[in-house]
C-alpha cells in the first residue's frame, strides 16, 4: 500500500500475452508487418485496372521470341553465323531498350524490372557491347 492509496496489480507484458492494449479494450490494433517494398503509382494503377493483360506480355514475348530465334540461328549456323547472329542479338536488345523507353509501364510487362532509366541503360549497354563484339569479330574463313 502506498501513501496515495492502494495499488492495483497490473499483469506484466508476458502475462498479458501478445494482445496489444487496444485489442483488450475492444478496439482493433494496427498490425505492423515490417518494412514493405514501395510500389510505384503507375504500376499499382495498371495492376488495379487490369492493365497488365495480354498487352503487357506482348512486348516481352516479342523480345523473347527474337532472342530465341537468334540463338537458334547461332546454334544451327555454327561459326559462320557468329558475326551475323551477334549483330542480330544487338538489334533485338536495342529494340527492347527502345520499347522500354517509349511504352508506358502498363504495356511493357516483364521488361519493366527496375526504374525506366535503369532498364533502358542496361539494355542499351548490353546491345552496345554485342554490337561492338559483332563488328570487331573476325569473319571465319
């Protein structure tokens, strides 16, 4: 007993369990789920409106088909097709970079894996490297 009156015994945090004070008073306590990844408004709006349907996959599938066609050409052509195949693959990568730059977020599908500038610079650098390799590659006799 204290000088101001009797003390009420309060249960410790472990005795109360994991229920927050707001929940014990009949209110819904906010649930903290940790740090969530930020979502851009453009992609969020496109997903909520169903914008990433067949149109979002079309550009990605075209780039994927172009890469697959060039790889088949390189496989079947052997060393003779190395220069032409490398230049064709550079063209496909440049086309992917231009598509990523020109099209809105809702239309690029899986080509949009990072920010627009990062995606365009990465694809263009890969294409430039392939182009340089294709131009500098000696033609087999």
